[in-house]
């Protein structure tokens, strides 16, 4: 069993409450627009952290991360990127990747992205994968509430999903 905390769009502001909400997590995933290398480093010092760069990230963050991150946690194959979209409204460059994935032996089962600042968790029946966008954990942007996600991967299961609201921006 692996406990995971997901955040995105911190834009250089790391709310200290993230640490208490992710204290029980084994890993942290950041879906881009980190905003500064210091935010990334603080997360890495706290827990093992997987992350991608976002469109607003500067060279210091971009040089240490990728735009796409494909990995496996227990028996779940994950793809994470910053600008992704959601079922029926994906960014066009992702469609060939999703199609190849579903035809192969190692299909994507969980797709994680950020960018929109809109928290959304939705199952995509076309590509047979769960999509997650944790919203925005920072204070920059048009969102009114800072949000995080926390969940568990247990073998093939993705379960115990929790939405965490840090409060109004």
C-alpha cells in the first residue's frame, strides 16, 4: 500500500499546511507550475517527490524535471504532465500517447495533470483510465480555494481518495 499526496500550481508558494496534510503520505506528486526550485526542494526534503515542470516554471525547475513522467506505483501505471485536460477535452498531443498506451502491454491507468486550477477527478471510459487534477495549491491564479488530493494505491486499486481544501485564497 502506497499513500500519495498530489498538488499542482503552487507558483512559488508552498503553504505550510501541505506538510501536515501529507504527513501520512509515502510519496508526493507535483503536477507542475512549481514556481521555484526552493518549493521543489522543500517537498523533496519532506517526502520522496515525483514532479513535472509546468508552462510557468523557469529554467531552474525545467532543468531538473521533464514535461512528461511515466512511472509505475505497485501495479498502477501512471502518466503525469502539467497541461493535460480531461476526458473528451485532452490536449491533442496526448491522444496518440493514450491510443498507443491502450494497445500495448502496459496501459496508462492513472493520468495526472494540473494547469487549469480546477480540481477534477473523472474516469475516462474511452481510454480506461482515471484522470486526476488536484486544482491549485498556491495563491496565484483565479481559483478561490487552494486544493490538494490524497489517496492510496494498493496493488491494482486506487482508493480512499480525499479532497483537501486549504481554504480560500
